[in-house]
C-alpha cells in the first residue's frame, strides 16, 4: 500500500510504481474481539474500500475468501516478538495521522506512504484476564495492549479525517451510513458527527483501559496502604470487593492500628476536613465526632467548667485536660447518644489526655495528623489492638474537582472549598442587632459543621461547640425541630438533678448516657430496670423541671445550610434560647422571617453561601 498520495501523479517519468490503487480508500483492521468481523469486512469491500489487517485479523478475513493485505505490506517489515510489534511503524501511523494539507501530503509523497481512512481496532482483554483466578503478573503483562491503544488514539486524534471504530456494536450503524452515502454519491464516507461520536468512544475506551491497568498494578505493587488499600467490604458486608486508592500518588493517610472500613473512611475523611477547617478558622484545636457521614458533634478548644467536666464524663480522667482534650470532650458531649460508636477527628497531634478520653468511649477509630508516643500506646491497646488509628497528612489538599458515581453514571463538580470566616456574618438584617464575639465564634463553628452535614441541615451551637444538629431531613422545619430537641436535651443534662444522679460504680458509660437521655426526655418505660442503675432511686425529672430549666437556656446561635422558607423555624429557635441566626437569603418569606426574629430579639444575619451537602 505504498504510493505518493491519493491524487494521481502527472509527472510521468518521476512517477513511482505503486503496489495498490492510490485512488482507493483504505481501512486498517486489527481486532482482539473478532465478533462480526467478517460482516464488517464484507461491508467495507462492497463499497470499494481496500482492507489491510494485522496478524490474526488478516487470517480470519483471508480464510473467508476476502481480499486483504497484511500490515507487513505497508511497513515492509514482518511482525516481530511473537506479534507484539506489528503496527508500530511510520507507514501505519503516518497514514493515520496525516492531514489533508500540502505539507502532510508532501511528507507522505516523500516516503511513499498512503492515507488510511478507516481504523477498526479493539484491545486485548486485560480486564477479563486479570479477573480470572490464579492469573500471574506475567500473564497480565502480556494482555497490556500497546499497538492497539496507539492505533485508537492516533485515529481518534485525527478524527477530522479518519473514522475510528472501536466497538463491534457500532459496525451496523457505521456500515449503514457508509453504504447510504456510497449509493447517493458514489463515495463511501461517513458524517462528521459519526466520526466525532466514534472518536469519543475510542478516547473513553483507552481511558478505561488505562484505568484498569493502573488499578491492577496499583494493587499488585502499592496495594498495602501506599497508593491503595483493600477494604473488607463496602457500605454493607455483601458489597465486595471494596477499596480506597489515590490515582495521583500515595494515600494521604497511614494506618497505624486496626483496619478501616468503607464507612469508616467516609466518616474519617469528612471529619478530618471539618476539624482542619475549624482549626484554621478559629485558630483553636478542634475535634469532631462523626456518624454515618454527618457530625454528631464538633467543637473547638474552650475551657470546661467543673459541671461541664462531669456532664461530658471527663471529671475523673486522672490527667490534666489539654485544649485538644477539651475540644473532643465537647464534641463527644454534644450528643452522647448519637456519638456512640463514632469516628473521631482531631485537628492537632493526639496527646495523652485526649487518648485517655477516647480509650474510655465506644468508638470505631480516630484520625489525626500525629500522635504523641504515650497517646499512641494507649490507643493501640484499645479493642485488643483492633481499634483503627489513622495518621493524616495535614499538608494534603484534594483536587479542586471531585467526582462520584451514581447508578453507573459519573458526576463531577468543583469541591466545596468555600472559606467560612467571621466576615461571612457581616450582613445583619434585623434592626438594632449586633453579634457578640462569642456569637461570631459559635456561628463559625455551626456553619462549618453544616458544610459537612447531610442536607437539609440546621445546627445550634454554644461555647464553641455544636449542641444540636438536625441532619438529612427533607423539611427545613423538621431539621430545626430535631436540632432544637437535641439542644434542649443537651441543656437538660446540665440540670442539678442530672448532675446528682447516684449511678452505681459498675454502670458502663454508654448505659449512663442512655439512662440520662431517658431521664431528661421523660421516656422511661421500664422504671424498675432504670432504677436498678442507681444506689438510690433518683427524684423524677418532671415536665415542670423541663419548663423551668429551659427558661435559663440562652446565648445559643443557629445556622442553616439554606434559607428559612417560613418563620416557624425562627419561632422554634427562639424556644431554645437562640440569640443569633445565620442563613442565606432568597426565600419569598424573608421579610416575615426577619420580622419574627425581631419579635424575639434575635439577631438575624443573611449570608451569601448555601451549603448543601450530599
């Protein structure tokens, strides 16, 4: 298939002999999957397209009695290395990549190469091979296609002129258009639109092929926690296999103890992002307690009163509380019921005091940028050495674009890198209101927490900690009520009757939390079982106790991840002592919402940031 160029030469004496018809169109076929190959080859031949094929593809076509040239006829070089090198030659790729320009035609003339108009190629079955039991690395290596990928990319790159067909399911559509145009004007051709469609498919095929290859070798060579970590299962035990990997290099965390699961990592990585952002925004150590990809609590390091130490279960720790320990005590103490079996995130190196708190709680694991030696020793003994401890690279920044798959489809978006600072809360829309320094700090805490909470979400906060999170509700008012009820329960736990509960020494911490929750919510069903937890029967926590104590509840803030559609949210917030609210504007009811806030002397701030998280 040599020749000067597609147009006939008129130079007479200088014309070189060609072994093929230089006015013809040519198709190069090199396929691993030979499904419907002969149907395609016959269809091409019927419209006058000359066939050139490699190795086994050429043999199948010849055996069917069709005229076909071997690739070696183009390259003037036989296949070598057992067929691993066939099409990697300038005669092939020049014919594919040449454009219809004078310069390219001159190059083709000088080398006596002809243009190739159609490329039919699919790849060695790498994925199917490595999926087999007992496959060796050597066997996998042999299924890494080189020449085929190069043909696909070359033809797809030059799709302005060349048609690349990579999927046997496209043969019929391709042949139909080819024959239709041939019958209409005598020229076998396809439309620009079809060439573009096929080029995209080829690019996607090579991308997926490369992903499969890199995934296999990532697992083989870096699959023990370097670039990839195989997980026990996915969200549920029947969802196997499961893994976490970084296609751009090493994983940003190291496993120091235990074995993280799929949901553990969802919690760990979201929780880490939250505490990292909290610490930067407030310049204080931060901690979070995460459950099912939403925070049960989050807090920054503000000192604990003696009552708070008792409420949060750290009054008997035996070592002085550090700022980080204060932060985690608050995060865990925000909603102890929801924090049972949590994942913990710490913004700073874990110290001994924080490790001692963690060692006493039911928890799945912890992530932090580092661990003091004595703290790590404590944590590595938890759960008989099975407690999961992750060390996070604090310098790691994820790519700006994130993607996720839903029902087989991939969606991408810019990750939520919005920076939340006190400046976000500058637009006070209620008359005469002003935010205190504590209000601003707590609004920062609440809003950053919302950024990592499943929507719809609303957060109450006080003293540098979340005290009530309403997550994942379809209705905004249900978020506000749920979070408000949690905030109320948090406040009821400060009541003198709760602080005086005479628990028996042998009662476990989780049982204490459950007993207190039943007590303050007045939902004790099995009174005798509840009474048995105490050295003496406690006095009842009455409805009047709730009402009287709630009157002292004040100074809270509330943040919402989106606007309030109705004023009932403000009414509910006011019932739990909220002093300031921050939410985006945009509701047709904004005026009524603001008026409700003014009625209750609540400072209302309109932000410019919606924070849906899914």
